[in-house]
């Protein structure tokens, strides 16, 4: 059963909040099925599943961050981005809000 839950592709949520109707409204039927299956697992398998999902989210975040960095370097090298001081960058970010 753990394999079926892992292969479903549902990433879950970061927090360890108890399930509520409000939380359930944020996910589709497939997500509810996955949660129901996960809740049926023994506690140790639920913990293993939680670790696996967290590791996958971290790895996805790393890959996305690396891709963004590659794109930024490419844009900088092509002249689309200009170097600037941290102070001016922060000021520009504050102005854009």
C-alpha cells in the first residue's frame, strides 16, 4: 500500500495540522483518496511517507532553484541583466511593491 501512495504523485502539505473540512477543500478527490490511504497506514509507514514526500519537495525545490540560477546567469551574460549593488537592488525591490 505504501508504494501505491508514493506513486500517486500527491505532495501533501508542509504543516502537521489536523485534517479539517477547510483543508480538505483545498485538494481534489485524488488527494483525498491518497490522504485516506495514507491514514490507513501504520504510524511508522506514515512517518516514512512523510519523510519521502519532504525529500521529494526539497529535491524539486533544488532543481527549480538551480534552473532559475542558470536562467539568471544566461540573462546576465546576454546583457538582459546588469550588475548593481545590493543597496540599489533592495531599493528597486522595495519600489516595486
